[in-house]
């Protein structure tokens, strides 16, 4: 019987929280465990059975006739709904749709894997019942079933959990797992590496007094990890790891699937892959055959009633597979795991002889060929199987969960993280509340959390694992796709303060409102894009920064292996950045960047009113982003795009005729008598068509007149110059500075007369006028910039910063037109009208 942690009864009575559990969220199967009091002698770790009375829950979600099925019920539905059954979703966690391995999954699995409609190409979605779900959503459904089924067994609410992930999971994948736990209704106290959990499950059963090297060989359903740990006196530390995120039990199943498909093609001349129901059944039978071959020499694949030959006769699939054949086919996969194991040893400067214990974890380690390969490398006596490989990870997570009870708030009873200073729920200072205890795994005595040895029996206490080593190089993408590394593979985390590198970036243009820095993780040190994108560090910038303003950004890994990011200006202003991971927040930024390009391209066609509206909407987008209201931000971006994409109004026939007359009368001296004659004829033909109300002819004649006007303007540069200046005055200057616009119009008329009379100083007048017009347009732009820029009015009621042209507060609706009418003689700041005393200085 396992000798495990003992929980203090008084602590249980005091504690107002629910049960803390450990969860192994696996590719093929998942398990949930806790520590249950058996008697006064000790505590036993247990795997909690699900509602189907199983110790393991298949990590499968299906949808049929408006209902979701999870676990074994989903497997039963699989052959009936092959396209609506999601398996091995763990392989998609934190992945991008363009990832080559994701593209391979699309050809292997029967369900749809698509680019998200509410995210970017840096993420992925699966389809169930015609709707998109993220891998996080599917994983949350699995976690929720584990939680609810366990609650029925325990009879208490489960509120907190430690969830395990492969050691080779990237930051993005770890964060996705944490988010899945949150959506399942769990407070995730720790994301724990699976090999570390397995080592803890083993280490708590054996008293290790002196330092030992432990190698964990973890071959699960979808991933392979090999971790080297130093274990001593209840403490464990990961010193090196290697792995393959696309090597696991699913790949062993695929060997059998591919074999059966090829045999059917050869023997019957049909492609069974076209029959999705058959392929779903085949995947289930392949997995069953693999498990049978672990204990038998022969397994059979029997599938009837799904296939027909070319003449319509039914095909009964009945193939026999021997263990010898299977082992021969999987040898390259097993050799790959041994290669990575040797690589891990070599990189740490160790040999197989230096390893004291080998811990086997993961369902696929039950395959005899795998066991033989590991025993051949290390020796049979070093390979330990005290804890079942299928359950070791969940049990180790449960042990850590029990140690991470956290700090109980004396006011509301909420259990906070061990490092918390204030209660996350009610805000009460936690400094004076009861501190967590460290339980002796040998005698059950509770010691202070700082104790290294048990006060009663004197034995070394089990330490809570903290930190680890980075599975990849992490860095940012700089000019030329260079990979600027801030954490190297194998570096310990949390990143020491002295190693947290500050990198400086600069704004590329005036009034740049956000900065986004792509972050990558992988093994290629030369090119960032050759690695996997982990997300983008983004910061919203204050308005009116000049071009070249330095932005200081610092990235590092915290003790959980997750990114932390800081961004601030030279004056110390905290920009409160965060990491985008291909979801709605990143979609908003991508759309905002697209809109920015369109604004530049259409600058000349945007009226002042439209520019003001665009700037206001841009500010609203950024406000929503700061508040993490990404749905609201997305709606505003779409509204912004509609304004820019508004198609030009169809030409007004009457206005075209008026403009043609205008050219023939005012500019006959430029265009000449021939063009005047042509325009007059086209005007008459169009007016005749209008009088006959013939819409088809009207359209033809209107186009002919417009084309002639365009051709005349193009042939006469001076005419074009005059027209452009008139339009600029009318559209850009007049709406903001009408008096200035009137003066400019009169001056331009004088210049035209000078050209008409062939005065020698006419060109000099035109050049001077062009500069004057440019100054007027610049003046208008400055005025618009003041309206939508830094000149803000602070609402005296709620404090929200509004644009200076706002009449009411955007947040609370308070009237702003007469909000500020006085200046304090002491502090020189504005005083709201209704205030008798200055709210700034008193």
C-alpha cells in the first residue's frame, strides 16, 4: 500500500473550500485523483472513478442529435458520428492552423479542423454540429466531466486542481491548458509537468536519503517526454528534458490503421477512407488490438457491415495481427524514443549507468517492445513499476495538489495561492491569516511550511516542486526575421531577475497607438519564423507619441513556465501589456492594422468629418482592448471598416451635366473650341435620353460624358491643377475654416484670370498659392488632431477621459459642454463648474 500524505482533521473542519484534486489531462485518456483518508495510519491516493465506473475517462467529445457525449459514451457514438467526434484534441492545444503537423492531423482524423472565424491563423478550431469550438473548449468539456463525476463520488464540490501537461509543452500550450481548467470551473493552482508528477508518485513511495538520478520515460497517447531529475530527501528538480510533441500511442494505432487500409485496397480494390463510419470503427479496433498485443501474441481486427466491394457485395474485415509483425512495424517509433533518451543523457553529461531509477509513465509504455528497449538501455533492475503507468501522473498531481492548499482567508474562507498577500476574492490582507502546513509523508505530522525535516519523526519532508527548465529557446522576432532569444532551452525558470533582459523598440510613426512584438519558441536559433509562434506581446500606447519614442519591453518565464511581460516608457509609465495568442484580441489588432493601411491608401478621399469619426472609433477600439472587452473592440473595428469601405455614391446625372457646363463656360480658354463642341453635344444627347426616361440610354450617355470629361482633364495639366485645388479647398478647408476657404477661392480666381490673360507672373502666383494651400490644409489637420488627440476632458462625475468635442461623457452620460469653466488660482488646474472647492488641491 502506498505510504502517502495524511490530512489533519482540524484543518479539514476549518477549511471552507472544496476538494483539491490532481488531473492528468491526456491525449487518449484522462484521470482525476485525490488523497482520501483511510484510517489513522495514513492517507491513500486514489483514482476517482467516473460515472461509467471507469478509472480512466477517454478524452473524447461527440455531438449527436443536439446532445454532447463525453468519454466512453462519446466512443460509442464515434462510428455513428465520425465527423462530429473529437479525439486527440490535446495535440491541437496552442497550435496554429498552418502548423505542418496540424495539416497532417487534418488528413488523419475525420472531424473538421479549420481556421477560426473569431481568431487568427495563429490558432485553430474544430467543428461539432456545424459550430466552431476551440481545443480549449473541448478540453474544458473533458475536465468538466471529470470534475462533476468526481463530485458525485466524493459528495463535495471540487474547486481547485493541479493539471498536468507534457514537459515539452510550450508556454502557449500550457496557457491553453490553464484556460481550459478555468472554463471547466476550476481554479488551476499549478500546471505540472507529467514526468515530474510521475516522479513524485514514485518518490513518495520510496525514501530516498541521498541524491539519485531519476529518468522519467513518459510515452503517452500523443506525446513523448524524457526528463532527468535529481531527487534527494523528498526534493526533486528537473535538470534536463527532451521530447517529441508528435509521437505517442496514437501513432502506434496509426500503424495498424494504415496496414488495414492498404490490405483492403489491395484485396478489394476500394478505398475504405471514403467511408467515415468504417474509419471511425477501425480506429477503435486498432487501439483495442494494440492493447491486446501487450498481453497476447495475436490480435484480430473484425469489422462487419460497413464496406461493400465494387459489385455491391458486403465486405467482412477479419485480419489477424501478430505481436511480431506489430513490433517490427513500430520499431522506428520506439527507436525514436530511445534516440531522444540518449540525447537527454548526453546533453546532461550522463550515461545510462549514471541513472539510478527509471520511471515509466504513460499508457504506451505497457507495449512489450517499449519495455524491452528501455530495459536494454538501462538494465531491468533500474526500471520501476511500483505505480501503474496509466495512473502515476494523476496520483503525482494529487500529491502536489494536497501540498498546494494555499492560504485560507479568515474573512471569507477563500483559499488563495501560497504567494498571495491579499485575498483574491474579498481583498482582505492575508499577512495575519493562518499559513499553510507541510505534511510529513511518513508519520502524518503537520509542520511549518518552511520546515525541512519533520518535527516528530525527523525525516526529510517532501518539497513542493517549483520551477523547471525551458523546453525550447524563447525569443522575439526582429528585423530580417532574426530570433532575438531571451530564454534558452534548458535555462531554469523562473528566470532570475539578473537574466531578465530589457529590449528597446521604437515607434515607427507619430501617434502610434499600439506595439505588438511576435514571440516564438523552438530550437532554430537563426530564424524566428522557423519556430512556433507563441503569441504577441502587445501594449496600448498613449496618444501623440512622436516617431522614434523608445518602448522598453521585458519578457521572462515565471515559476510555472509561463510568460510574464513588462512594457513601459522612458518616464516609467506602465503600459500594462499582455500576451495575445491568436484569439479575438489578436484578431482585433490584425483588423486594426488592415484598417490603418486602408486609411493611408484612401487619405485623399476622406472628408474631415469622416476622419474625425474614424479617429473616434479607433480610440474606442483601444479603450475596449485596454478593458479586455474584445467583443466590443471587434464590433468597433468592423464598424470602422464599414466607414472606410463605404462605396462612392453613384454619379448624380444632374451634377455631371452642371460640371460639364461649368467646364465649357469657365475653362473654354483652356480646353479649346473642339472640346467645348464635343461636351455640348454629349450634354444634349444625355438630356434627350432623360426626357425620354430611357434608363439604359441614360446610363450609356452618362458614361460617355464622364469619359470625355476625364479625357479632357487628363490632356490639360493646368486645368487638372486648378480643379484639384478647388476640391481641396471645398472638401478639406471649408468645413473647418470657412472664412479662410472663401479667401483662397477668390485668390485662385485671380490666378486663373492671370493665366487667361497670359500674364508673365501667373506661374509665380500659382506656386506661391500652392504653398499657402498646403499650409491651410496642415492647419486643418492640426485642428482635427487636437479634437481627436491628447486634448481630453475628464468627466467630473466618473473620471473618464473624453474627447474635447464631446458633449456628454461616453461612459456615464454626464454633460460636458460646461463642465470646466474655472481655473484654480493655486494649482492652475481646471475646476468643474459645480465645485465650490478645487478637487485637485482643496
